[in-house]
């Protein structure tokens, strides 16, 4: 019998991944960039038991039994096992039981699949003694998961090859490069979203003209500017690019037919508040970014957290914004 446990954190994209060029291999149409949060706050935890006594494979997610035959789970498992050459052949033949949990709302646009699949693949790699690159395997579970394999600021290179071998995540700089950086999550709604990222982005690929313009004309240039602003620790520009990218991503969602509407009135009020706040100082001190859901992720420097939070609590007293989760120590160490 063998038991392994892993934890993996969520990542919050500042340049969004939206749209695939290959649905099965999960190959994106544009590069993306994110920071990986500290594992103490929002993370997935996966334990896998392998035993000759197990009669069948099993999978539990947040305490509920799920099908083991899901395509994404199967793709990850198959690829890990294919690479597991030098391990004990017995273990490879044993059935496994997978138990995964998130300590944050699943499917509310809070990147749960990213942490979940990064964690699953890390645990499988540990179980079967795989070393080296695994971000491309995590990508087979969920695109954004490949970025959670690394700490700090991470770029997912879309790659050019049709086999997906070069569609991998790479660390740009470690978290220690910008230790003052913090992320606040304003939980507007923790219900499951209507259009999943997977189906929403497929519809955008099929129907949005803006999507191609964004991936061809905007992202490559903006990516270089974003990396420069991070390397120079230029918060003002970093914030501007982050907010512009979030806005363009949601514009693409609205350009989709029928549209994908992820932000709600409270989300728009939060973005309005951030702009008003920044105007007071004549420079950006907070940046918002919204994924495929109404919750706001705010990038902010440690020195500004307390003041900005008091403004948020005044303007949005609970329960309007359900809970303000203050995530310290973000991003995390290198793994
Ligand atoms: C808006 O990685 O969840 O969060 O690859 O289909 O599993 P699949 O999609 P997913 O999409 C994430 C989209 C996003 C932007 C991002 O994280 O880059």
C-alpha cells in the first residue's frame, strides 16, 4: 500500500487565458500570466491511496463521490502513468482511491479547477515517482492548472506545436522578487456560475471577433509590458495593464453570442470604487481583476491594504460583499 498527500494553491491571472486551439489537449490561443497564492489561504488538498486490495478506482471531491471516468481525470492519469517508467511496476497495476478537497468555493470563479488539477497531478507524480516537467500534464486537467505548479509569477506559454509539448508554464520571477504584493478576494457570490469557463470560452472561440483581435494584436505586446512592469516593480503600470486585461476579457465575454455575463452590479461597483480610489492619489494603488465569476480579486501593496480595506468595509458593508478575505503572504515560495 502507498499513500501520498499534496496541497496546491490557486493562481490569479493578470493576463487571462480565454480560448483553446485544441479542446482535448487544452492548448490555448494566447499566453497568460498569473501569480500563485500562498497555500495557507486558498488551496486544494489531495490524498491518493494505492493498494493491491482495492477492487476499483474511486474519486471523491469535497466529500462527494464523483465518476472516475471523467475525460480530464483520465487524460492526466494516463499521461502520468506513461511517464512512470522506473517506478515499482506493482504500484502501477494497483487500483487507486483519490480524495480531493478545496478550502474555498468550488466553481464560483475562484480558480478551483486550477488548484484542483495542479494538486491531483502533483499527487499522482509523487505516487508514481515522476520527476521533471509536470505543468503540461496539469494542463490536461484544466488549462489554468499548469500555472499553479509553480510559485511566484508564472507565464503559461501557449506553444506552437500541435502535440502540446511546448505549451508549458514557466516561472517569470519568484515571489521574493516583490514580497510586498498582496491579494484581496472580495467574495460577492459563492454560488456555482452559470457558464463554466470551459463552455464559455468555447462559445467565445466560435462567435467572438474580439477574441482573435485580442489574442493576435493585444496580448503579445501587453505581455511584454506586463513582465517589464513586474520586473521593475512598477505597480502603477502593472495595475493599469491588469485592469485593462480584465476589462478586455469581459468585453470578449460580452462579444460572445449568446453573451457570457460573469460580472454583476456589485462587481462593477467594486471596479468603480477602485478607479475612484486610485484617482485620489493620481496613481494606481489597487488593481482589480475578475475571472469567470462576479468575485473581485484585488492586487495591492501591503502598505495600502489596511486603508483600502476600511474603505471597502464602509462602502460595501457585509453581507453585500459577503466576506472580505484578506490573503497575506502572496505569492508563495517556489515549488
Ligand atoms: C477566466 O482553466 O478553468 O480563469 O482549461 O477549460 O479548464 P479549462 O478552463 P480554466 O479557465 C480559466 C479562465 C480564467 C482565466 C485564467 O485563469 O487565465
